[in-house]
């Protein structure tokens, strides 16, 4: 379109498209007509994005192929004593399935140690009874603990509101606030 309006030959039109899409743009060909300038305003960003995306996908295919080759070599190589020693996180002279898998994921650069440590921390939080495994009892304990915390927060808010109301009423009446009785009332509520 641009080449036709600008009266460029086919080779110059293709040259302009390639130079523009790849962002080389020597500037030796540029639209001069109003309609081709407006066309270029939309064509250039779209074409640059399209070419960049295509080149990125091509490069990604090469990278993925190399990673797959490396991982295949890693899985096929012999395990040495040094490998076992580096896998054995708990120094019990035996590599557990978890230790093996974690080590391999780190070596294959699928995860890093920091991420695995975060996962272990999350597991420990979920293992409410400290048994080393997760079950329904753990989730029930966590839920009960959260409900208890919310109940305590609500009672504390109620206590402060009740004390504030009693103090305000005492000021209006010109009497002394009865703090001891209100606290005992709230304490009595907590035992319910």
C-alpha cells in the first residue's frame, strides 16, 4: 500500500517494510504523503510487535530444546558419592525421595532453594499438630484457632466500646465511672 501510493517499485516497498518492521529504519525511504503517514502511524507499532513476538517464539523454541537436552543428560548421568552427599539434607546417610526430587529440581534450575524453603514454611504452618503430615485434623485446628482469634478480637472491641460508653455516661451524670464492674461483665462474657 505505502509503496503504491508513494510510487516506489516493488523492491523498494519490500525493503521499506523489512527495515521498518525490524526497526532498523535507515531513513532512506519514508512516507511523505498524508495518507501513507497515517497508515504508518498504525502499521509500524503493529508490525514491530508482530515481528518481535515471532522472533521471541523462535528463540524460545531453541532455548527450550537446549534445556530439554541438558535435562535429559542430567537424568541419564551416573549418580556419584558427591551427588548423594549434596542431596542428603538431613545428614542421615540416606537420601529420601523428597531430598532427591528437591535436589534434581534445583540442579535442573526448575526452582531455587529460597522457593523450596518457602514451600517448607507453608507446610509447617499447615501442619498444626506437628505430625509431619497434613490431614483434616490440621485444617480443623487451623480453623478453630482463627475463629478463637476473631472471637478474642471481637470481645476486645466490645470491651473497649463498653468501657467507653460507661465512662461517657459517668461524665454526663457527674459520677465516677464504674470500671471494675464493666470489666467483670466483659470477663464474664469471655468465659461463655
